[in-house]
């Protein structure tokens, strides 16, 4: 309890600006963590590979129109739907395997960017909070040593110990903000990687099915 009371006193000290700066970094970090946890753990599931099996069955049966309709319905809730729709539409339009792959890769890149957005800021804010804490401690120590230069020798030790205690609050608070931010950065980054891998495997499965059951444009033109 004394530790938190000491931190609270740091917000009223002469160097309180550093404490408020760290608090701003903490608020932004918490907002990012909450938003990303909801986006990656609540709204997303690692099930894209399972969802691709039904679409792959339609492709194997040669019913691309049905596969396209199913993918478009799926796109309202699942990222695989948009990726599959792009690839299947390219196959229907006789674009060729390269166009199918490019269309699917384009949406895969967009989805990867969407999954990983703002996660990197957590590491940045953790470093910023730590550095601000060190800066606040250094400036606090400078003020403390400057303040005792004209003080009574009997009071110097008390003034110096109090000044150092307040100065160290910024470092402690900076670390208190940085450690959870770094932990959540690792957790969210791992979750984003797993979601991305799941989607890539599902998309690759569909591309393989389209490749096996797709005739090049040149061959279709010859038959026509």
C-alpha cells in the first residue's frame, strides 16, 4: 500500500509532468490491449481451415457458382470468405492460375495487416514509459541535489532522501506500465500469428483445389 501511496504523491511533486506523461502512455496502452483482445480473441476464432473444407467440396464437384455464393455469404463474418470469393471469381472469369493467386494474395495481405494493426505500438509505449521514467528520475535527482546546496546540514539528509524517493517514483511507475504492455504485446503477437497461419493454410487449400480443377485460359480457348 505504501508503494502506491508513494506513486500517488509523485503526481503532486515538482516533477509530476513525467508521471502524467507515463499515465498518458498507460491509458493508450490499455485502450489498444482491450481493442485487440476483443478483435483477436472474441471476434476471431482459429477455424478458417475447417471452414475451407465445405468450399473445397464445391470446387471439387465443379460447382464454382455455388462455391462463390457460399464464400460471399461467409465473407460477412469470416475473412476466408472474402479471400475465397476473390480466387473463385478469378477462376470463373478465366483469369488463369496466376491471377487467382494474385487476387487471393492481395486479400491475404490486407487481412494480415488488419490482424496485426496497432499491436506494435504496445512495444513502443512500453519503451517510452520506461525511458520517461528514467528521464523523470534523472531530472528529479538533479533538482534534489540542487535543492540541498543551501540547506541546513542537519536537514540535508532528510531533504535528499525525500527527493530521491520522489524521483524514483517515475522509474517505478514507468516499469509498472511497461511490463504488462510487453507481456500483452507477446500474447497478442502470438495470437495474430496463429490467426494468420490458420487463414493462410485455408487459402492455400482452396488455391490447390482451384489449381487441380481449373483449366488454363489457353486450353479453354482452344476447345471453344
